[in-house]
C-alpha cells in the first residue's frame, strides 16, 4: 500500500474528507459549545428573573443587606400567615376569582387589612394593573381579576394593616381558550 492511500484515510490537515479534518472538527465543536451555552442562558432567563426593575431601584438598593435583614425580622415578628387560593390556569379576558385568607400570630383572622394585588407583565409594562381585594368575611379577601393579555405575569400581593406590611410574589401563566 502506498503512502498516499494511507494518508487519505488518516487524520491530517491534508485530508480531503472534511469530517476527518481536525480543523473542521474543531470549528464544529466550537459552534456546538457556543449554541449549547446560549440555549442554557436563554432557558435561565425565562425560568428565573422576571426582568422587572423597581422604579426607585437605586434608593431600594442602598444598604440592601441591612434593609433585607430588617424586613425579614419585622415580617417574622408579625407572624401573619396566609392561604392563597389563586386559579391554576387563568384565561385571558375571562374573570378569575382570587381569594386570600390571612390570620395573625394568634391564629385569629386578620381583619380590616388593605390588600392589593399588582400584576406585572415583564414584556409589556403598559398592561400592568393593580387591584384591591375586598374583605368578604373575617380574614377572607377576594376579587375577580381579568388579565387583558396571555403570557407570563408576576403577581405581587401586598397586605397592609396599621402600618405593618407583608408581601409575597407568585408567577402566573395566562393562557387563551
């Protein structure tokens, strides 16, 4: 067998078969790695951060850690607990009942609270809205909500009573029929 026949099937820069050329294999590997990393980043962007920015982001970020510790301590001292009965699969342009039951540290219904639900749409701030839940019974608050658009919404519920505040967030995926 001649040297020329041996070199045709071996790995070499002179090899005319593209998929056996180390340069082609290197470039294909590099492109594959870049695509995999981009898919990973895009997936993380959709799964984690909603992309919402506070209007007063600078003021809220000053002494962030100290303020976070104060907030968590105050929240734990309140001892409020809640049970949120929010719809599993809300439909766009259709009423959905949101019910929230809140009790205080002693287990008694939290009455006369001001409860606001703010819906933020990361992709369209003009569709954001806020609604106040009405107290229908002792410690039970509810309201019907209609989402104008389908997609992902960040729901922030703020409970206030006599200067005390408690909030929590949920994510909702609004679908069409």
